[in-house]
């Protein structure tokens, strides 16, 4: 199971009034600042308290933090626990880089800009192709299953129909699970938490590898076709990010397939921008919503944004829309099998002319309020289920497969068994659609009914998710579904969506929430629709918006996606109102589902704001040791020893006499760059400054960042005893302008700098010139609450918490 986050134990993220209560979730500010670098209990300030508290106070005031940061360096990536590390968006300004930059002319810059747009075009086109293949696969595989099952039901062979339905679902689920568990564990889940963490600066092995991409697409087709309540939007976001990352890596050194032109993108900054465009392309491919895709990337997954990236992301999603349109036109000729009115066709099914009046506002407001409550409950139950699944998955691969098998068998029994409790309804006479529906899709599934009747509950269960959403969104169908059938379908889809997510296979949350919300909207429309002039199909659209706002807390992007799905701009005011209400209500209870998943997986995600208690601490209060530095001219044996005995990625380089009058910080050198120097063995025999021009022996491309999760190892470098006694001049390869802060800077201010610039290392300098030139290094893990509160446990009883209305009472009810 992923490491536990103190925030999950009630540690808040905002200030609030009220009395301090260690058991409550609403707490007052600790103390008013008294000028110290951090706040202490009054007894400690007055010299009171027990001896242990006074000893702790003296230790803190003198900055004697000598123990290491023990926060977790692993996270749950897909279905496996993997080591993680931070990305580095800072430009390494050393002599080799500067010489390479000076050698570039106008042609290099033009190629760099043109290549950016060319890669965006490729990301958009390939993401559209991946989305089309996923939809084509689901429509054909699931369609064939439903055709066979429906034909057996028409013949009255109910037992055989159930056996085919169960066996096909089981085989498809196990195909997806086996591929994920044994080939690419990083492909499990939606992938959005992993993309969100990557764009925040956290890297992990294989999250964007080629095998992850293949398993994601194939596994998504199998999982969605197996009638599990999972969606393909999340996996398509991960797919788009994989495509972008692979294109940005410039080929493979392992297979000797590298491209010199792509060397410009062998850095974390450009790959971050490409992955952002890829995530936007994924949503655009899932819903044919190019503008919604851009807004989704901006609102949900990205941590850094700028106007230039906006243009490229929009260009990428525009390419998605164009390519999808061309592929759909091709399929309209009947060359795509059972692919018909599937997921890539807009749900343009609401009334052509939507009118609403003042009398419609109370039902819409009610829809938003209860949508927020249901969305927060969805997140709450999902959190509990995922913790249970993690305990099971920890036991090994066999248990992961058994869990997937158990869920798919239960789901199949539920989907086939529940329609039997629904009463048959006579076919309407005023519909243009065949009744009962014969074949793959339709609103009027016969199931066990007579030829002139249909089973409305089977019409919802025995369809793909996209077709079911279309049926619920359809205008003029107020009398086609019984209220009891909608209630059963809502409850079943609500909990099946929760229990289906978290299995070791590709699965998304977006479409199941849309589907459940559509049933919820229909139900509300049936209950209070008599007080409104709105159509039940419109209530279903607003219900989807309400549940999305309550669970995912996205407002602008969801609003645009729904409008692009339904192709009806007249709904904009109502959708906006429902989203705002549901989000405000749900925010009073818990966090959005993607933040919840990021925390559950253990990713050290840096928020865009500082915790209030961070303003009570300085950076020197969280710096831990021991600090490992190198001399400007260092012995090879010492470098090898440090690299083998530590896992640090960056090392301060300090010049000492006789190379400088006093110990002086020269800069920062990275572990990967040291490995390059050791592998090339460009050593000197004496501890003297080298007179050779490093640019003549090294190229900037040799220090380029490798692909995601790929690293060199010190154990792979062989050096003889004579070479270990030699020296290496680190000056030409050291970043001479690393970001630094004084030890007196507040931790909150340092966090904002660290996150906004996208740093991996932040050097802490002493206030006094009489001390060592560098006090320590701040990394991402030094800003994690578990590390800060581990150093300062007294803050546990006097911490600030975010005010959430009535959360204490609601938690007690749970």
C-alpha cells in the first residue's frame, strides 16, 4: 500500500476560526507570530515545560538537524510500487552548455521551433488514431457479445445467453488483467494520477514506455468491452501522454534508433510541454472535445502553464478533431464492422430548442446540491475500496488476478440478473426506432419479454456505456423508462463504478461518472420534474454535470466538454449553475477524486499554495543532513564511493584553498553528469586545474537527459585502481548558477519558488559568511508534511486546518 499522507489523518490546508480541538477537523490558528523563525508553545517561550520540550527547543533553535529525510521515495505506479524521483526543469548553465548554445545559429532556432509544432501535429494525429482504435475495438468486441447474447435471448435460451455473457466478460477481463500484471503494471488504472504527478515534477519507471502504451490501448478495449463499469477517457489521457513522451525521447539508444534532430527535446522542460499537449489530446480523442481537452489539461493535470503552451495544446487538439472526422467519414461507408453510432459521435440528442424559465431553477439547484453530496460520497467510498484493494494486491500477482476475476463475475451476474426484476413495458407507437431492438444497440431491448414489449432496465444494462448515455440523454423519452428501473440502474452503476476501479487493468472514472450522473438526473427529473418545464433528457445531462462537479471538482473543462458532447450551447447557463453548486457543496466534505488518488498512491505532489504552518518555519528548520559536497577538483575514488553509498542526485561543488581564498560555493553538479565523466574517463593525474577545453572533449548531447525512468548506474562503470587514484576537474560541468535561498527565508516562500520555477534542488546558504558556504539542499520531499511534522512534532497539536462545513458530523455518520 502507498505511504500514508498525514493530510489523510485530518491535516488541513487552510486557516479557520474556532477553538483548538485535537479530535475535530476545524481548528484555530496556532499562535500569533512573536518574531521567532517558528512558533512554539507559550510554555516553551517562557522557559517552562518539561525537560524534553526545552531540549527540543534548544535543538531547533541551534539548527542541529543531523538525521536524514525519511519520507517515502516510492509510490504506487499503476499496479506496482516503484521508486520515484523528481524531474529537473532548471537549465544547467555550465561551460559545456554555454559553448554549445553559443555555437547555435538562427537555423538551429528555426528547426527547434518547427520541430515543436511538428511533434504537436504527430501527437494529435497519433492520439486521434489511438482513440479511434479504442472506440472501434470496443464497438466491435462488445457489439459482437451483445448480438450473440440478444440472439440467444430471442430464442428463449436464457441459460446459454448468461453463459456466453459471463464467459466473454470473464475472458476479456482476464486478458486485460494478465497483460497489465505481467507485461506493464504501470498501465493499470486511468493513468491520470501518474500524468498529474509527472507534470508536477515526479518521474517513475515505465509510466510512458512503449509497452505501457500498447497494454493501455489493448487492455482498455478488453476492460471496457467486458461490461465492467470503467471508461476509456482516463486511459486515453495516459495514452496521449505516452505518445508525446516517446516522440520527445528522440528514439532509443538501446536499439540504436536515435534521431539527431530530436536532441533538442532531451530535457525535462520540453518533455513536460509535450506530455501536457498529449494529455489534452487524450480527452479530445475520447469525447471529440478539442476545447474541452485544452481546458482539462489546464484545470486538472498541469502544474505549469503559459500562453505559448496554450497555443500548442490547442493546435494538438485541433489535429485530433480533424483526424477523427476523417476516420469517422471513412467508417460511414460501412467498412468498420459494428462501428456505428459509437463513442466518437457527439451525443447530439437533446431537444433542438431548449427553453427554461424561473420555475426551473429550484429543481436545477436541488440537482446541484445533491449531486455535490453524492459526488463527495463517491470519493469517500472509492477511497475506502481502493485501500482494501491495495491490501489485497500487496499479496502478489495471483491475488490481483483473483480480485479482477471476482469483480467481473459479480458484475456479470448483477447486469444479467437485475433486468429480471423489471416489468415488461409495451412498445410505444410513436417512436421511429424498431421495438423491440434487434441487434447491438437500441432503447428497446426485448430480453425476456414478448415480441411487442421491451425491458427498459435491460435497455440500460445491455448496451455499451456510450449507447446507454445516449439513451438517457435522448429527448422525448420521458415515458420510456420506469422510475423503479432508473433507481435500480442508478444504485447499481454508482457502486459498480466504485468497485470496478482499482483493479489491475486499464480503467477510467470519467465515463462511469457521466453514466451514473445521467441516471441520477433522470431520477431527479422523474421525482420533481412535474415542477419544471425541462425534459428528462436534459435532466440527465445536468445530472452528469452535477456528479462530475461533485466528484472531480472540474468546472470550466467539464462545462465545455458537456457542451461539445451534446452540441447544444443553449444549455450553458444551466450547466454552469449545476457545476458551481455541486463543486461548492462537495468541497465542504473532501478533496476531488484525482487529488485523492495522487495521495493514495503516495506521490509527493506539491500544491500551488503553502500550508499556513509553513509560514512559522524557515528553511533552516527543515534542512536535514549530512550534506555531501565535492571539491572543484575531486579524486575519482571519492566520487565513486559517494555515488555508491548515497542516492543523492545533486552535489554542491565547493572551491577551497588554494583554488580560492576561502571556501566558496562554485555551483551544483548532477549525479548523471558525474556518471558521464566517469564513463568517459577523462581524468587528470594531479590535483591541479585542467587547461584543456572541455568542449573539445565533450558535447552537450552526451549530458542530455534520457527517457522517463531510464538512468545510468554507477555499478555498471568499471575503473581500475590506478584510475581511482586520479582526479577530475568538475568546474566545466558544474551548474554555476543554481537557485539559492538564505536560511532565514520562510518555508512557505521557498515552496512557492520551488514549485513555480520547477526545481529539483534548492541550495540553502548561511546568513553569516563565517560558516560553511552552503548549509544544505532542499528537495521536493523536504516540503512534504510528514517530513516537516516529523522534525517538529509539537505542530501536531497546534496545526492549522482547512475549514470544511460540518465535516465532523458527516464523518461521525460515516
